[in-house]
C-alpha cells in the first residue's frame, strides 16, 4: 500500500530525536489548506513511528492553530510521560512562513496504551440502515480534492442541494471508505473522524465560512479489530449539539460493517454569521 | 467568594513568565488524588490569569498523566499561537517526586477566542425532568471528600445501591450545584464536566477500579450567559457509548435551569476487569 495516496500523504522523514519532516500533498487539499483529517492522521503517525512508542492509540486531540500552506512542515512528537501501561504525547506541527519565521500551525496530544481483555459492551449500536452496496456514491463538495479520495454513500443528511436556509437537522449518516480501497488502520480512522462536512451547512442549508478548531478521537478498536475491518466501509454518523455565537460542536461515531464501534469523535468548529 | 473552597483550590501564585505555583486541597480530595474536575479547572485558571489572554474559553482538553500527590505543584501555561480572534494554549502540571525529580503529572491544551453574535441554535435541548427543588440531595461515593462540595439531585442513573452486576444502562441525569452555592463561571463549569461517577459503575452495577485518562470540554456559553446562570443548578446528563478492553468513553451535557446548553464534554476512562 506504499503508493496509496493516503500513505504518501502521511510520509515522515526522521530529522532528529522527536522531530520529523513532512509535506502537504495535493491529493488531500481542502479549500484553503490540507484536509484536517489527514493532518490529524499525520500527527498520529509521528507518534506511531516514534521508537519510544508504548502500546496503541487510545485518544488523540488535534488543535488547528493556523492556516497551513502547501509545502514542507516539521512535526515534533514528544513522550511527556510514560507509565507502566500508558504514554502521554505532545505533538506540534511547525511551518516556516514567508518571512522565514517558524510558526506553530497545529498542536496535538495523544495517549497510547497497552490494553488487556476486559468485560466489554458497545452501548451505541450500529443504526439500522441500508448496506453500502445498495446506495449510490456521491461527492459532497465535489470541487474539493480530498473528497475524491473517499467513496461516500449517504443514508441521511446529504450535502444540501438547495441552499435555501431551510435546514432543520444536523444529522448525517454515511458509509465511507477510501478510494482506492485501503485497509483501515489507526491513521485512516483518525482521518475519517473528520470526514463530515460542516454541520452548519446541513443544519441551516446555508453555506457560511466554517473550519474545525479542535478535534478529539477516542479509539475503541485495537489493531486486531481494525484488521478485521479490512477494506470494508465504515458507517459514520455525526450531529451537532449546539451552534452558538461563532462555534458549533459535532459528536460522531464510526462503526465497521460488522457493527463494531471503532471510534467516537468530537469537534468544535468555527463558523461565521 | 474568595473564601469559597473552590476558589481556594484554584489559587495560583505567579512564579515566572508562564509559570504558576499551586497546591492540592483536602476539600477536593478524591480516593487517591485530587478530584479531576478541580485539576481541569486549575489548568484553565492558569490560562484565565495569564496576562496575554485573548478572549474566553472555547475548548479545553486535559490529559491525566500521573497520580498527583497531596501538596505543591507547578503549572505552566503557554500561548503557543495567537491569531486575530483565537489563541492556542499548552498547559502542564509538574510535581517534584520523593526522589527530587520533577515529573509531568498532567498535560492540557485550551483554545480561547473572542466571539461575535451569530445565528445560534441549541439542538440538544434540556430533557423534561423534575425541577431540583422537588428532588432529594444524595451523595454518591459519600465517603469521598470532593463529593461533599456539590449538591447533587439525581433524576436517573443514581449511584448503584446494590452492586449485583446487573446494571443495564450508563445514563445519568442529575441537577448539580456547588455547596455552598457559588455563581457558575468557566472554571466551575470545567470542574462540573467531571461531576459524573464512572459510567462503568452504573452500567455494570459493579465497582471496578476506574479513572479518567483524558477529558475535553467545549464551552458554548460566554461570560454573560454564565452570569445569567447565577448560583442556580445545572442539569448534567452523561452516558457511555463503548466499553472496550480497559477503556470506556463518556459523552455529557450541562444545561442551566433556564435550559441553555452551557457545555458539552467527553472523556475516555480507564477501567479494570
């Protein structure tokens, strides 16, 4: 899979202890910067490639601090504390601006851990929905490049066709997988946590400027459960709870086709007007 | 309010640029360390006291890295990036261990912002529940000190009385305010985001070791809306979505008595067995 566009986008070159070099790729370009999901995945990838890594991802929070330009960036990933079975990471993405000054473009934290088998229960169960093969592929925001890297099949809450300001719900449900297909792993799951177009578009049926400010992903699946998901579709479900004076939240779930809850995720998103 | 136990717990003394001195207080002691909510509030307080602060809290993520001991700690709060209307903060709590080594006990990030009035909507509305005056005060985990700092009035999902392993839901709803009453502000809201006892206790009706690993709070209210909430009760609602091999998540909301959604919050929590 080394030549899959997602793997190319995630490539990091070790520069020094805790520091990696990366670059944005056209394949995941959003409207004015890289797709936030691929940035989250790249931040996580620095942790996963780190020689001191303990365990697998449990939690990832990414704060989008500045507008990342096309081109090279530096990524630092530092284990701030390592316990017997958990490890706490700080990550920063730095980019040198036109004036030659290095600026913080993204900050993130991650927790990795070794898991043990325990009593388990998925309380949030897969909604009863049509299977992906029975649904058409659609491209919300079809003019945006990163959207073409995913096969999205909507059940509910499609990208509005009429921008008439008459929206009444923020709920979307869609099957999603990468195109070309790629087996799901922690990084692709982090990226797909950011697959949902801004809830404010849907809720208002109105297109206003909007961008994610912070995203958190909780990983419920371990590596074996991700492997079982293979290249199948994931069901993504997202809704907002509050839109208030410039910021709304998004709460979302990602299940695999077998109905296992792989991740739950949350965002706070800036919007204008 | 300077002598309210919550304000005493939050006290910070500036030590140097970006560095504060604080200490744990017996009034908010949990089973083996300080109440995580008061730690989150203290981390936020360092940001709010910082001379470079821009705007008010939008987002706070706190990662609980180590077992904090009773006594003094150092808190660093650094603005990593300041934009026109948003600011990104990194926070760390450090404590010197018995060997004289300074250790990272907590890492956090916060985003503050200046807000503008926009179209707004609370999609997650206050559940239809009994008013607080009609409900008895109960103390879940009554032997734990911090619980005594809150007046909790449960509607649903009380602390189990019989630990018979026969639980079937993780949903709690309760009215909560500080005792003695104290007007809600950003710090007390951050603390009350962590008011819910571990969902695994309720879901299983079984008491197993559990502790929050990471918590995120999204602040929907601005300072004026918090002021309007006064010393009234907040309705807290929490549930889990997945319990899986040592970690479960919690998703929660906090409304004021007038029904305004003040904050939404999420946790990932370690549990054993």
